[in-house]
C-alpha cells in the first residue's frame, strides 16, 4: 500500500498559495485516477484509490503545515505503512519554479511540514520536491503564503497534469522512471529534421 501525502494549509484562503502546491498535486492525482471522495480521517482528508494496480491512499493533513506529522503518523501507523511506502509532496524553495526532484530521506532544510513528518515517522520516507523558486532570504514567509501569480500557471498547470499522469511510477517505487516520464511530457524531444538531399 502506498501513502501519498500532500502538504499544505487547510481553508479556502490558502488554497492557491505556493505553500499549498502539495495539496494541489495530490488533488490532481486523485482526480486523474478516480479516487474515492475525500473524507475526514486521521486529522486530515483521506481518499482511497488504485495506482498502477497498487492500493493507494492520499492524505491531506488538516493540522496546518507545522503539525502535518500528527496526521501522517496516525495514518501510517493505523495502516502499518512503512516510511519507504510514504511519498510526501511539498513545495521547495531551493528548486527553480517548475522543477521537481525525488529524494529519499535526508534533512528537512527548514521546511516545518517535513520537520513535523520526520518527528512522526522518521526521515526515511520519499519526497517529491516541487520547486517554487526562492524570493531571497528576507522575503520567504510572505512569498510562500502568496497565491501563485497568473503567469505562473503557465508552468504550474502542465506540471500538475504531468505529475498526475505518471503517478503510477511512484506506486511501483520507480522514482527515476517517474522523473523521466514527467520530464518527457514537459519537454518532449524535438523532432529530427530530415536531411536535405
């Protein structure tokens, strides 16, 4: 069983904020793969479905970002899901906007949501880091709590679609394959021009 966790803050006022890109990504996966409707469980919203033949759960903690681990810990322990089968999708300041990286384990790099998840289940889970760009050290808090600008949807919407389309690779544990497939969707290879006679 796979547990996909989107990190974000609850409430309509936070829905379009950069800090909530984890929620946006798991919502796209749930919609694309016809997951059951979200229901309130484990201090969060939980939806069940299937990805590439694997039973999967999607969790959106409703505890606010800094306490995300409370919700993740409850769900992981209840279903006996090991950290290696937990994928946390979250915003990443240290990646350029629109870039993604898969990573297993490691530190939280000051991300309070990850710090809370680390405390609940340890650091050995998988992370899908979704780049939102860095505004400069003095502007971080205001930046992550701002809505995505209209022109940012030019890269955000195709990225979320690609993540959702290729989520089956995450269920297989093929993180490298996932990254490759998303990259191909977003930057398809250029057609080869025929040689002139």
